[in-house]
C-alpha cells in the first residue's frame, strides 16, 4: 500500500523504467480493483480482505474455495468513523484515506477470525473479530496506536503484529505483542528487521508487511521498489525476532505485495496484486514450490474466471436490502435512500445543494472490471427539481457522469467529464421529452491495453469509457465521445460504476432507479 503523496513519484519511476518493455502482459486472476490483499484459510475455504479507502461498508471479506472465484461474504464495518470528512460535509472528504492494507487470520486456538487495519488519519489500530465471516457480524475495537501495513500473527498462544515502519534510513519491520485481552499492545514494540530493502539494489519503498510460519521458519514478506521496479522481498528466520536473511522472491511486471498460503492438499500459492491502469489494482495468484525452504514462484498466474467477477453483481432492487456487492462513496445518509418507497426501485433523495458529483452524498458504487464491462440502469426523472442531476457515472477523481438534469425549460441528458480533480465540465448534451418517465442509461469501460502499457507501476494508459441512452430500452444512441479513464490519487481506487442524485439549485427532489444490470 503506497502513501497517496508518493503516488505521483511512483508514476514517474514507472515511466522511466518501462522503456522497451515487451513481455506479454499477464491478465489478473481477478480483473477488478481489490488491492493490498491478505488471505487466510479455514478448512477448504479461503478468506480475503483488501483496502477499502473511502467506500462503505468497509473492508470487504471475500470467500473462495479455489483462490480464483471470490464472492463477498461480509464487511468488517458499516462505517468506521463519523467525522464531517466521512460524511462529505463542510467541504471535507476522506478520499484516498479510509482503511488501508488489512490483515486477516484464523486462530485455531479460540475459533475466531481476526482482522486488523488502520486509517492513517486516525492513530489507532482497528481490530475486528468473528467466528464466521459468512453469517456472524464482526465486533469492532480501536487499539492505540496505529500499526501501518501490518500483519496479525498467532504464535505459541500469543498474538503479535508485524508492521511496516518508514524512517529516514529506510523501511523497517516492527514487532509488537498484543495484550491477551485484546485491549491494546503490551508496549511500543521493537524493530526486528532494520532494513527491508537490504537484498535489493537502489531500493525505495519497502512496506506491505505480511508474515507466516512454515517448517520451523518465520517468513516476513514486503513489497519493495528497486532498480527493476516493484518486487516481493522475503526475510526468514528461525525465531520471531531474527537474525534474518532476505532475498527477492518475485519480480515480474510490477506484480507484488502479498504473501503465500498453503492449500488443503499441501500445495502452495503466492498472492499479490498488480496495478493495471484505470480498472485499479488487481489480484494475481501464482503457484509456488519450495527449494531449500525458499519459495520458487511461477510467473504464470492462475487464469481468471470467465465473465463478470463474482464480487460484482447485478441488482434488480426487489429485495429488502441492497446486494452485498454495493458500497457507498463515504458514509451514506440513511434517510435519503429507500428500497421501500417504491417497490422494485431504489430512491435517492436530496436535502442539500452540491455543485459537483465528488462532493455529493449517497453515490452507490460497484467495481468496474476487465477487459470490458458495462452497466445499465433505468431512471425515472419525474420528481427531479430544477437543477437536479441524477444518473450513471464512471467514478474516480476524474469521473464522467451521464446526468438526467431538470432545467427551466425541460429535461436534458448531460455528459460531464472531470479533469485534473476539477468539477465535471459539460462535454455533450441532448434534449429529452419534457414528460419522459423513463430514461435508460448505459456506461461502458474498456480496459484492454497494449502489452507495452503493462509497466511496473501504474502509468496513464489508453483506458476509455463511453455512455449511451435510450427512451425505450431498445433503440440506443451514443452520448458524446469516448472519455479517458485515468487512475489517480487522491482517490487511489479503480473506476467504479455508480448511481447518483444531487441537487444544485433546490433540495428535496428524488430519482428512482429500476435496478442495475452488469454485462
């Protein structure tokens, strides 16, 4: 997990390193934004957590039996904090912050799953616990102080945390013991690996700490930046504290940050993520073998599941609640959303004015995916007030929105595009019938890239989005031209499809959405 202020520098490094890179690119095992992954296993089931940032509910817990097909099992929290920036109030926001690089572990001794995480703006470590991620809610506690990019680890009846720590001398790993009653940490911990990058030349960042034990060895894995780009660096020791010996265990097409896990049949797999343009940071699962108690990891990864990843799902809005796959941009306002006001429709309402989609509340999102994807919805604009904007978006900092807009002289469909973090500017519009009761909207993402664009890191590429509309759901018209999709900080997430409704002149209107279909 990279600090957002360092993101621009990482792009420059990536571009400098990428000249002449011609190796065939690897399609991700899951071609969707699931970054900073950590995985544990209980019996035949694997459980995976990832970075959430500003989306809620937070810390998705996914479940799989094959390390390829991942479904949403639960979330660790509905909302973690309730500051103005979490609620998109007073001009504040939490973009690019939220929860980072979580760790998940199953403790056989007490039968609980544990997750730790942090928000870098809050000086505590979040601790979550449940007996069953698929059917039981997670408990939530805050432990002082924050443990950055940390890995929870159970050993000899005690609970430890290995965490990344930056310093002017370079990146280190700190070991801290957790109190047995889970109320905090025994002390401030101690540095056990004084230089993460001691085995890689011209190294920069060295973070994303994860730990496991095998065959009497303790293994600590970090992501590192070296002269040849991102790499997975491993240190091993016969004790928890060292002495350690380290080596690069994987360096291929910028795929790094993660660890290894043993399957029920005794086989081993490495799990990492790779930056793949505007779609985001995507999981890669690789087979691994062991030689002299060091892993040998295949460059070829497990192939992706055909079709839409299982962590993404259409929703007709006919149930009593939203599907688990949905997340809100920042904390939702419960009183401004409803699945019961009109059966089979999602109603989004407003109670204030916003000039821009990035500041608006209750934008409902799901991930985009590769190589190509689309989302379709039907919108009833009858109850929009003058200045209201409701519709479908490809959402990131530089978003594009197809907004049905109530104007003084009727309805219009307006395509707006944000650039360089500035509010969306109008790039296309069409007039709609004044009495229209249904507008069908479609957004598409194209994340197919030439192989030379699969650099180390995540430089701007050729990813594109497009929008179209229909008044009958059968005859479709293109709305404007294709729009560039570029992964940027501070959002630090891949593009998402989103439904939105916000008011620019008069509050109190609402829009009804008749389901969303992904293809």
